[in-house]
């Protein structure tokens, strides 16, 4: 059971480029999750409104945190790079 929660690769063993790429992937995923939470909130029934409200607040905080980390590292990302990373991420999911 312990093996289920272990990372495949330790963070210390990653290069700076790999760390940056993982950070960017996390930001893109968090933004997608935030967008989905906003859409779900619009169609939520009364019992789920609080749930989506808290989820949106948490995801906004996560996006803000990751964005600050990206700026601190000095990463500049153009639209082409974001598309390339998003495509590679969807290929990995298959």
C-alpha cells in the first residue's frame, strides 16, 4: 500500500528543466480544474453550491501560488509552449 503513494521520481533527482516543466503542467491542470469547477457551479443544485464555492476558492489559491512560483523562477511561457505541454500531457494520459 505504501508504494501507491510514492512518487516515481524524487524531486531532488530532477533537473531544473524537468522541475519547470512539471510546475507548468501543474498550473495548466489547475486552470483546467478551475474552469471545470466554474462550469459545474453554474449548473449545481442547491446542495452542491457550497462544495463548488469552496473548490473554486481552493483552486484559485492553488493557481495563484503556482503562478508566483513560476514568476519567481523567471519562467516565461508563450502560447505555443503551453499548447505543446498540454498536448504531451494528454498523450501521457492515454
